[in-house]
């Protein structure tokens, strides 16, 4: 997936944190803000308390894969920031996918979802 679909600059993250809607579950917190673009962008925030660099990078790779899968079903024109909580380091991919799906289902930014 191209770089334009991700938040990379610190200023972009700060804008989302300042003017946001917040949703969460026990594994993730989601911050959402309109971006005025035709496409959505996502960023991931993982604290050093979650684990060492290898663990944090593994979580980021998994989240990027989930974002790539879910991108066509997400509402366009928003910036999303997913903040990872400490217990995510112990999750397998299937559980992480379920938590990610739950997060976007609760936030109502997932379109075409049968379970509401």
C-alpha cells in the first residue's frame, strides 16, 4: 500500500489527537478526524512499554496488513490513529484481527458490515 495512505508526520498525529472522536476496546484506542482528502489515512502509535523494538515492529506489520485488508471497507476522508495497549504483544494474529474489526465496527466507520 502506498505511503499516502498512512500518517507519517508528527504534526498529522497531533492534529488527530487534538480534534478527534475516540473509540476503544481492551486492545486498541482509535482516534478519528476528517482529513478533507478523497482517501483515508492511518497511523499507529505503539508505546515502548508494549515491548522491545522487535515486538513493536511485529505489531506494526500485522496492523498494516489488517489496514490493507480493511481499507476498501473504511469510510473515506478520515485520518485514523490506532493506539496499541500493552496486552497486544501477547495476542496472536487471529485475536488481533478480531479486536481490530470490533474497534471499527463499534466506531461505525466500517461500511458494508453485516454485524451491527
